[in-house]
C-alpha cells in the first residue's frame, strides 16, 4: 500500500552513498538505506538507487481549531485543515495516534489520493487559515508537506508541523520558505526512557528543538505527563530549564495522559500533577505554561507577564475572550510574543 509508485516521489532529503546505499536526511536517525530496504520509519524506501518518499495521498484530513494542535500563541480561534499520512520514526508505547503511526495497525488502511493543490484548495474552501501536517510524524513525509504548504502559500495560508522534533538542518531548510510554526513533543528528559520507550535519543531531540528555533519557526513545546514515567519534580524541572534556557517566551503545554496503546494499564494523569508541573515550569522562568486534556484545568488562559491580566481566555479548544490589541499588545501595553495577525 505505502510503496506504490504513484504514491511516492524521489526524496529531496537524501544523498547517495557508496555501495548502493542512500542516506535519508529527513530526520535525525539519518538512516543509510540499502537498495530494496526502508528507513526506521518504514515509509521512506530505496528503489533504483534512489530514496523515495510518500507523496500524493493523505490518511485523513479534518478541520480543527488551532488550539487543538495545540498552538496558543498562533492566530487564536483560527481554523486549520489538519492532514496526516502513515508511519513514524519513533516507537512510543504511549502513542495517541497509533492506528496511523504503527504500520502494522495501518496495514489494511486505504490512502486517499489527492494533489497538493487540491488539499490546499480544500483548506481554503473550508475557511482554514492554516494547513497542519500532523497525526503521524510529518518529518518522514516532509517533501510532500512542503509541496502542500507551497500551494497553500499561493492562497494566503500559513502552515505548521505537529512533530516529535527529530529535525535535521536539511529538513528545516527545506521547510522554512513555506512553513511558519512548529509544535514539538518533548517526551521526557531521560536518555534511557527516550531510547527504551520511544526508540530515539534525547540529545538529538534537544538538538532538533534548537535547529527549529534557530531556523526562525514559531515554536511551542508539549509534554504529555505520564504518571511514573516523566512526572517527577526533577524531570519536570530539567525539561522546564531546557526550554527556558532557549527562551522564557516559548509556550510549554502540559497535557494529561489517557491510557492507550501499549500503556493501557497506566494510570491517567491527575489534575494536581498538571498543576504541580505548571508551578515548576513558572518557577524555572517560563512565562507561558499551559495545562490541557482535562476539563477545567488550571493554566488554560494566557496572562500578561507585566500586569497579570488574562488577555486570552479559553475553555478546552475554544477561545472565550481575546483582549489583545494590534501586534499582540496587552491593554497595559506589554507585547505578548506570538503570531496574532
């Protein structure tokens, strides 16, 4: 299903190696793929001496509020058209979209063939202001996303990734001319757990986050707090310290875990864990720390760091009040960082 010639193109994010192998440059695994083989993601594959990447389909597409991604400092209340494909370069046991990311689970699925121009036009027709590549890991289909985003730019649409952050400088350079925003999942701050539970390396995630920020994308970070996995004070403080070290203005979203996939026996995240983590994030110097996935959770609103006024109020994914003026100015005059227009 995923390797049909009409559903792939030669990958721009690749280089040829000696011995007939091709190097994938889309993510930090940098797989050296032999002829007939695939990368760790399972969807980028070598045929005829070239690396090929998925192209011309979606696993699904749906309108969503931008707050659901979540982006809280990007065009509040805007509608997005979110789309995904199949596969992932991680193996997270707590994946919330495993039906798409796990190729074994997606084996019987039928992709919906669509052109980049058709997808962009559908977004514009639905009243979306953004195109968002999400659901599975978008880095592994970066060339397709870039083509969709380029068509969207012609129609005045912004664009974003919802990603695990395993980014390379090459992927960031390909995407930057056509993409604006990048949401990154920081899973934990333990090298051992990143390797054991996600099949990835913490240092490469941190490098990827730095690459994304330095390339000029608007960045927001999300951590799914899982009891017994990444919710200790020490680990939360390390994550918050890393983000604050890049910039205290990077929004950090703390979201509640609901048991699923390979961690169905784990406990859901209690609201008090989110509140504790938010306090630790603020104490580390972060100015915008949010809580989500729990109705009525603390920390859903955006407060001005200068006067304390709640300038954007939310309930779930809905914006209930927005007091920001031109350029994201609080009534007191303080500019709130983000993309507001």
